[in-house]
């Protein structure tokens, strides 16, 4: 919990970076922490806005999750844990069938499973994960989550077409129109501009803001557990594993250090943070790429800046009027941001295929991806299997795993060279 001062404490030594165990003087460190708050803010408030969770409660648990992560990784892995997009679909589905408390139960179960995976990884390494979820499987599961959510944007497009589509335009143009930090905050820029557009059209209602107190406790909710929801949240675990390991690897490359020994701890921390959030009424958490961008631009990898960001986020949770203001974001703006966000999730899956050079000339890979994607896109409401109700994401993910491993097993038994090496699939 102590940091050495980098150089003179005011500037970064040419050709070097501020390492995780270093910091600049506190004014500069607080400034970097403020940038991390801005970077995580747009995405972190968007998740509870989309799912109906309390915004201030979610902010409280993102700050607490970040502190848990820093402590469990021995203050060596700089990362902010914001709201997880992978949980949006199962949370919405479970909230409709079992209320918000049921969705929180799913978050707790997901976090517990992720913690268990992290414990195994800490002992055995990540090799078994790559065998279970080679690139074709992981890419498909990530892609189908985004594509399944696409149907949620239809109502805003129909009801508020001008606000929805202009919010999309604002967001995508902000990405290329601005440089530096502002360019990486395109979600936040699109939200603000879309909000102003909706305000001009009379689509914003401030009654809740006027009624809210300036200072008060966030809203806490305890979870309930329903066995039939467990499979809905299973696909999210795969995505959280991929995000977490990928982010740790990225930070290691950027700092010139091998952080692979922290993979297990990082997964356990992410899982523990989601359990804590689910027990109190917050959204599930995950490591945020947005904040990795801030580190790349600033060359400051000090974990001290993340402590600043976490503490400020937790302080915002005790401002009910702020939470009510976020709650006034109109449907058209949310829909426009959803179009961009869900599309990006889908394409990230495709990027995993490209980076791993997945061979779609191999029918095993082709049928694995095609089957999972079509099921996830087609199933927009839950399908009942006895006591279980499964949505498109759960069904698509299960199909992806079953198709890949069953086809590959049969191909190996038959001596078919299509089986290949799973790590190359």
C-alpha cells in the first residue's frame, strides 16, 4: 500500500513509464484518477440504465470491486472494475421472470463460479481454458452475446428514431473527431449530445431529480436464488474469463512485465467483487479496457490512481440526486448507445477469430460458429425445457460448446484430420 515517487514526482522520465508500485505527486495522481473516472463512467452507468439497476448502487460497487481487485492482486495489476456488459442479457431476462432480486442471485452465482475458476487457474495455469474454449468457441460466444441483444434496440428505433439514430452518429463521429482522452470517451460524448437533443424535443422528465435528496444512502437489495436461472448466466463466465486474462496480458505487455502469475488472483478478485455486488444490489463487474487506454495515453500505470478513482466513485454513490439525473436518460439515447455497444460486442468476437486466424474452411469451425450465432439471434424470448428456461445466449453458448467438442471428438475417433489442434481453432 505504499508507492515510491517516480523521478521528480511531477513529470515522467523520458522513455519510461510510471510503474504500478510508483506514483507521481498526489495532485498529478489525483488528476490521472479523474481521467480514469471519466473513462469508466459512460459505460458503467450505461449498464444499470439498460438493466434497471440503481445507478448509484452500481457505482458504489464498482469502486469497492476495484479496491478488492487491487488488494487481491497485491497492488501489482492496475485495473478498474466497471459494470459488465456480458451480464446485460441474462439480467434483463431474469428480472422479467424473477425480479431484480433473482437477477442478483444469478450475479452471485456467476461471481462464485468465476472465483472457483480463478482458484483453479492459480494452481494449474490457463491451458485447460484454452482447450475448453479455443478461439472459434470464445469468439462465437462473445459475438452471439452482442447479436442477441440487438432486438432490444428495435423499440427505441421505432418510437424515437431521430434521437436514436443521431445518438449513434454522435457517438461514432466522436470516436474519430477527437484525439486523446476525449476520443476514447465517445460513449460519454454520444450520451451527452444525445441527451441534449432529447431535451430539446421534450423527452426528458426531471420530476425524479427534483424529488431526490442531495445526500443519502444508495438503494440496497438482497438476492434470491433460482436454480433455473443458473444456465442463463453461464455464458457470461466465459466472457469474463476472456476479458480478465486478456486485460492482464495487455497491461503486462504495456509495462514490460510478465503478469501471468496474477491471472488466477485477477479472476478470483473479479469473481469476489461480483459476489459482493450481487449481495448488495449492484451490477456484476469486470476489468475495463477503457481505463487501459488512459494508461496507454498517460504512461501512468500507478495503482494509486485507481485508488483515487475507486474512492471518488464510491462517494458519488451517496448523491441520490445524481443517480436520479442519470435515470432521466431517455429511451432514444439508451437505444442509440445500445446499437453501438451491442454491435461492438459482436465484432469483438469476430476480431478474436481474425487474430487467432481461425480456419473457417474447416467445417468443424464453420458449423460451430454458425450454429451458435443463429440460435442466439433467433431466440429472443426464453424457451422452456421442463423447469429450465433458457434464452438465446445460453442456448447459443451451449450449442457452440457441444457442436465443437462433439464434432472434434468424432473426427478424432474416425482419424479425420479435420479434428486439428483445438488451440488453433
